[in-house]
C-alpha cells in the first residue's frame, strides 16, 4: 500500500508535541501504548509539555490496540519516525528513546531490535517480557495475540518468540535499559517477566527498579518522575549534557 501519512495528516495517526518544542530538537521519545488503547489524545499530556521545554520530541503512535509490536507495528512506527526526521531535517545521530508500559513496554523493548533507526536507550514500566508465557497468563490474552500474529509465516510459538523480549536478548542492541516493575503486579507477573528478563540479560546494561506495594503500572509520583526523567537523562547523555 502507498504511504498515506504526511506531516499535514500526522495527527490522525499519532500524537506529537513537535509544535510545542522550544529551541533546537535534541532527541525523540517514543511512547508505546498498552493493550486495548483506542483513544486519540485530544490534549497535550503533561510529559509531552515537559519534554517540549527540553527540546525533546514526544511521539505517541496510534498503533493497533492489539499490535504486540508485530511487523506492521514496527513498520508503522518507522514511518512516523522517518516523517518527523524528514520534516525537521533531523540528523541521523539524533537520539531516540523507546518507552512504554505493559504491552507498550514489551513493544518498546522489541522495537529496539527491529527499528530502522536503533534507539539510544529504552525505558519501560511493567513490561511483558515472555510472550509465550503471557499467552497462558490470563484468559483475555490469546485472542489479541492470535489477532496480532494471524498472518505470521510460521507457527504460533515462533510468532510469539519473534516479539518476546526474553527470546530476543541476543539481538538487543548494547544500549542502556531502565525497567520499572511493580511488586504487586497482578496483570503481568514481575517474577515471570522482568525478574527473569533481567537475570537472563546479564550482557545488557540494565537499571532495574522494583516498585513496592503497587499493582500494574501504578507508579507513585516519585517513581513516575524517575521514569520520565530517565528518558530525558538518556538524551542528555547522548548530547553530552551533564
């Protein structure tokens, strides 16, 4: 299919804070949504405003709500990123940070492997790390996963592994990763996902933050600030700012 997204139609396909950015653009944060997200952002999120003040683009792709970072989601995100790079004549060296929560966390981790422009860092909250296990974790998951990988050329197990962070560790780029996971997560088991991923990914540079007494993705204010600051700090590090 021909590419339909232009700068003029961008906001039909994603949210971007580019019109709010002050001064030179120093980096790009991509925020991937969680499972079942179907809304368009009608207002500027607080984090988008804060990133804009620092000259950081914030992109929220409207991927399929059951995307699970399948091949289509990767290509769709790449198209959005390339559009912003072209429109603002951004250098290829501009740092990109891949972020997300829950399915969005899984998406952010997987995107580091397949992205046309490899991110410089990854920051995630309560990510799904073992997709084959997650298929069995809750009764509502098989339908979305089967939908996401229905046209995959291979078995269902192969499809799930193709977008499963713990099965992609050997292919993940050598960049800094920051992982938050709530200790009382009842939707995405910390023990079965992030704990196992961090243990298996010893070759990667990972900062692992356990969030006590909180359920799925429920970061208290100080942890939420840390989560958002981690993205800005990664871009600062790439730009040589202390």
